[in-house]
């Protein structure tokens, strides 16, 4: 039985995973402990490893997908080559083992200068562009829409590699 990748609203990963579990749907939101600094204190918090993604185990995608998508905070399933994207059970186990063995690991998207990416949220949703600069979690893109070049600064977590190029 495969796991499917559910795209969620920003910062709704843990909530969606909990709501799905409450609906008797097996969901996995990999978490990592990080230390957050506030002006008056430091605190350890659990953050999702994959921003805006939750893995959902479904026995029958066609009959169960609607229940998942009606969960508050759920947006859509990821698709690959016209089919819902599937993650094998072994891959989920590797993620779990990795996070147990390497508690201080940092996971980052591999977004580098020159990479072709697709924007997944906001007013530029579904547009593609080329990365011209990366600064922290901000990415500067060159967008060749309408025959002109525009530069846009977007959050790294709303980008995916453009497989069409």
C-alpha cells in the first residue's frame, strides 16, 4: 500500500496530520527539534522536516482522497506524470530511521543558482523561473513571462524543481 504526498497550507502540517489521524487515516508528518530564540527566552520546538507536506497512507486513493482533501488545512495531493505521487513504505521507514539516528540533521531544499523551478503558491502560482540568487529562505527568480524578464523574491518553501525543463 502506498503513501501519498499531501500538500498543506503553510504551517498547517502538524494540524492536518492530527486531524487525519482523528479521522482514522494514517498520516506521517516528520518532525525535527529546533531551538527558537525569542527576545526573552529560548525554547525547543518541533518543526516539520518538509514544509507544507504530510505523507498519507491510503489503501484506495479513489475512495479515500476526498476525505483527506476535505480536512481543514489540506490543499491537494502532489502529482507526478499524471498520477498521484507515491512514496514507498521503505522510503518512509528510511526517513523515520534517519530522523532517529541524526537528531540534529538539517534538511534543506536543493535550490541553487541556475536551477529551473516552479512556484506553487501566491500570485505567481504555476509560473516557472530560473534561480538567480538565494539568500536564506528567500529566492530571487528570473521569470520570462509575456516576453519580458521580471525578478521576483519568493519563499524557498513554495518552490519545486521544474521537471519540464
